[in-house]
C-alpha cells in the first residue's frame, strides 16, 4: 500500500513524541528526527549535533557516515551551518556551498569533498535555551521551501521536547496521579480566571477563555500561568481584555 505524505507526517510526529516505549531513549528519538527529516524534504542526509558540558557541539547521530564527518569538521574548525545556528539561535541556509568559501573557508571545501553541495541547519531549542542543531545536507545545490522550514521546525521542536523530558525510570502510579491532579487544578484556575474576565467585560465565560488564550499566544505565555496571575490579582483583567 502506498504511503501518503499525510501518513508520513503522522508517523513522524508519533515517533518523535513517543517517550514511553521500552526501546526509546534520546538516541532513538534523534534517529527518528534525522530519518524523517530526510524522508520528508529534499535533503539527502541529516544529523544532529548537541552541546556538551564544555559548551561545544558534538555529533550525536547522522543518517550516513559522510554526514558525520561534516559534523566532526564543524566541531573541530568551529565553522559551518550548525555552529552558526547554535550560536545565533536562527536557521542557517547555504543552498550552494560553492558560494560559501569566504564564510566558511575551512569547512566548505571539506564538505564539498565529502560530496555535499548544499547545507542547512536549524537550532534545537527549548524555552530559549539552544541545545544543539539539526544538520541537513544535499548532494546537489538545494534550497528549502517555506513549507520545508516550517515542517522541520515543528519536527525539531517535538524531538527536542521529547529528548529533554525523557526519563529512564517509568512513571510510578503516584507520579501519574500527581500529574493528572495538577492538570485538573490548572483547569480549575483557568475556569475561574475566565469567569473573572467574563464578569469584568460582561461577556460569557467561553468568550473570556478566548480572550485569555489570545493574550497568551500574543505574549508567548502559558495559559495556566496567566490564569494564576489573574486569580491572585497580580494581573489586571483589563490588560488581558485589551484589544
């Protein structure tokens, strides 16, 4: 049966978010990331570099040995797309490596000698902390579309969160109970805050909830945190309701 792109996307996100399987560990999760990055884009190879305890990048996993060499060279020369993406926290694109020798005088000829003509890198970051970079390589000059970039960013974010939340020890029943209770407590605070907004603006609680979500998206805040501030009266409801 032919696998559609929708099926591929579903499989990718399911694989990257699975931190509960018996055979899942950080390297397995990162392996899913690099394989799906190649399968879903025009890249021929991919890898992940992670920051070590000394603040330098080291190769963690790649889809082929030549890609691992490019990551080793980047670490040794402190040049290349992964180094720049990690340093700046921004995506780095080099659709034609032939034009990048002034930018990366040592890395570029080495990467081209390994058979790659283009390179891209996206930072792996969680809550403002950059922990590494996703490395994408192609054997011919290749650009990434906006759709490719958005997809890779989403895959990288899911993988980064999964790696950082993975735990070798399985959750105990009491841990599960604590987490579900915390979620319910957060819902109760959110409902109270929505009611406060509704009373302030003479609107329905559901409209108050929409205002709260909109405010959180606009300011990149967690709804439960903002709801807690409203309930504790450290945040003025009119601030959240303002257009």
